[in-house]
C-alpha cells in the first residue's frame, strides 16, 4: 500500500479585519476639552457620574474639572435650566474614539435624542482636541459653536485662562464678546475628579 501525498489544505484568507481600537489609538498623549450639560433629573449627580465614567476610560487621564454653571437653555423648546461644566483630559484615543466614548456615556445616562436642542439627561460634546482641526460631518473640531457659547467658554476659561479656539481666538476674548447673560457660576456646588 503506497502513501498518497495529500495536498495541504489551505484556509481561505480572511478579509482584512476592521481597524481595531488599538490600531486607532494615538501613539502620544493629546489634551482634549469636553463640555458636559444636563437639565433633566439630578443634574449635579449626572454630571459627576459622567466625570467618573470619563476618568474610568482606558487611555484617558482626567486633568481638570471646572466649576458648575447654571445656564439658561439656548435654542430649542421651552425647558428647564442646565448645569454645565467642562473637563480637560489627556488621552491616547483618537477623536472618533473619544466621541464614541462620549456617546456611550450619554446612553448610560438614558440620553434620548427626540428633538434638536431639546431637554436631555446628559450631553457630552468634544469641544477641542489638541493639534486637530477638521471639518467632518461626523465630528467637526473645534466644536463649530463653541466660540459663541458662554456656557462652554466660561467654565473652559476657569480651568485654562490661556486657552484658544483655533480659528476664532482666545477663550478669554471670546467670552468677553459673548458675555455672561443667562450663565451663572454656582460656587455652592462642586464636581470632583477624585471620587
């Protein structure tokens, strides 16, 4: 009985896998500014919960947390006032991954998108990403309306008085232009980075 040579079996070549999170991560740390807002439920507790979730994100290091501001709603239907804050982080994540993480945190706090600029349990916006300027329908950086929103500029100025919005100028100058109507710092309330 003779052995017949068997042809080696060939596995089909798999399709190129989707880009992994690790491949999409950056090789160096970048600073990022995120704006948080809430006007439904326990607003302060929601903002603190969002900060805790941001701090627990792999590849993200929380640097600074602004004071809380109570602000009148801008645009949209009649609704209650917001609590707003800004956080600065360092991250190894790409802008898209930071946006994805922000969206997942919103979902964890039952954010429902029914109407534009409507009331919400939580809003997490990517405002500024170090060395990134992009005009993309998925994520425009810097945020296209940050330079005209005092509820973003005031808390951002508190944590970084020298900050700039690329293409628009210094946060301090922009804040002086738009003013603080309808935006009130709540020194009786506090958010913390170390819970």
